[in-house]
């Protein structure tokens, strides 16, 4: 039953998870610029690059797994 739920949501496709992580990191960066809170500098310089790098690593892994 859990496998069916994962297929419906699409969580077992690593490419979608990688894209979701990249989009969430970039969306957080956009929100950080809109809010312009100077105390959240670490989000722009640490968390966003880490999220984007992890997302790209997941995308590459899923691409290599499909081949």
C-alpha cells in the first residue's frame, strides 16, 4: 500500500525530488530578498547553495541510475 502512495505522489522518482529541492532553495532565496531581513544572511550564503548542490547531486544520481 505504501508503494502505491509513493507512486501516486511521485516520491520514488529521484529526479522530481532533486528538482523540488532546487526549487525550494531558490524560492527561499527569493523570499529572503523580498523580506530583506539582514539577520538571515546565513540563509543566502549557506543554506541555499547547499540545497542547490544537493538537488543537483540527486538529479545527476537519478540520471546515471536511469542509464
